[in-house]
């Protein structure tokens, strides 16, 4: 196994836009594990998910949830400063609390952070207080004990750190920076690529990857710096490669699904090597359903996914949920009917039956708020009728 951190749970309190100011997202297998290959074993009966899906209709909060997940993972896995993180910080406010549970080597941890927010023109964020609790994995008597630290004194408290240590710690750096460091990169994201689809990789795409998405291509290469990139495309049975510095020309030659496929598979290869986390917004965009199945199957394959890498993705299409073998690794986002805040529901908590396809549950609106209402559809049809002479 790689020397990697495994996330167990992310929890936010006093967070903007979410119902009752709370957000909770578990990476653990909460249901019974009948097939161990579907999950990754950390310790005895403690397993983490290899796939986690977020489903919901438009504007239900899927991307917002992914951004909060990315923010928490960036603090822990990349030791990023709060104000440098690309996504999620816009939801934080003065007094927001972030609670992270994770395992590292033979220890389990709880990191509690209280966020502060200045009233300057930049509205900069900082860590007002932090507590770090730790126990051994061996001390866990049952799975429900894994998140229990109330009987433990903090191993470290930010406000009690020596002044010499605080002098080297920026206000927006978590104190976990000095505890866990020198880890291989283990967080990758395509949150901002749902609509913008340009080739991100440098070098040549392996033909084994390229031909899955487009069997007519012999070569797809990007070389040079970010400001001066040359793209080369070569089709089979055509000896003449096509080179251009114009990304739009390349996008006209190569399908958007092929480009997205290369971007995804580059990150998939990286995350499989480190046992890390890959976050993709709208996985199905630009791609055939069977290609989506191929990607999810890679993470479920214990021969390939040896280190428990986890793919976290959002989708509009309920049919993709039928690729998921478990129920506890599916989350539903919806808008609360009273205040329009975002609710995050775990599918397994809402649906007990196993004999109904997950897509049918979602599309039937069995979990209220997962499909457009009949009334709104009827109102649209009536409006269109009124506009047609």
C-alpha cells in the first residue's frame, strides 16, 4: 500500500447555502460489505469507498458539494492555504467549523478547525482555532468507534502552539501542515471542466487510451509551455500529421469526448498510483454511456485499483447510478422546499429496497426533489401552447 492518507468523513458546520448550515460527506462503507472488491479495506471491518456519486437535477447543489469536498481535501492532502484554494472558500464564513476524520499509517485522526474571516476589502480567511485528536486504529473496538474522540484530549491545539512555531505558520495554513508532509500528490480535479473542454495534458496520449475514445486516431500530442502549445493530430491511414497552435482548430478535428477522455485518463493513471482522490463534475458530459461505465469499472477493479483510489463525481443522468454496486456510495442533492437551501442525502438512508433500479428510483421522484415536478412541466407546456398561434 502507498503511504497515503485515507479520508473517512468531511463535516462542515455553520456553512452558507446548505440546509441548517451543515454538510456531511462520508467516504466509509456504511452498509454491510458482502463483496470486499467493491471497497478498500483499511482495518478489519473498516472499508472506504472506491466510487462516490452525487446525483441531482439542475441547480440542486452538486457542484457546490464537490467544491466543499475539494476544499477540505486541499487543506489536508495538499496542505494548501485557505486563500489559495480554487474552489469552496466562497461558502465559508466567520465561525464556520470544518471537522475532518482520516487515517494515516496505523493512526486515526480528527482535525477540528474554526474559520475566521476578516472584514478587510479582501475578506481573507484564516484559522481561528484548531484541535487535533488521535487514536490508534488498533484501539477501535467497533466501526462506530472510528469517529469517537470526545473522550480524548487533543494531541495539539493551535492556540497553544509555541510562538516560535506560530511564527512559521501562516494564519491561513492549517497546523496539520507541520504534522503530515512530504506525501505524493493525491488530489486531482476536473471541477471546472464540465463546460470548458481543452486538452490539458502535455506529451503524447498512449495509443491504448487514445483508441478507446477514437479508433481512427494514431496520435494526439501537445507540446510546449502553457503559453505556447503546439497540438499535433494524426489519423490512421493518413501519413500527414496536422499541427497547429490554435486550440479551436484541434477541437474541430478531435471530438470533445476524445479530448475529455484523455484529460480524465491522465488523472486516473496518477490517482491510481497514489491511492488518492479524483473529483469530476458532470462525468457524463461529452461521453458515451459505455465509456462512463469503463471509467467507473476501472475504480472497481481491485487488480488495477490496488491502493484504494476514489473517484468522486457528479451526474445529471440517473442511469449511471445503475453502474454502482452499492447504495451507500450515492448522494442525492436537492433544494429544501421551505428555504431553497441545499440538502445532501445518502441514497442508502432514503431507499432500503435492493430490487429496484437506482435510476428508476431517481427518475420516478421517489426521493422527492430528484426529478422536475409534474406541475412545472405542465406549466412549461401550457406556456409554449400560449405562444404558438
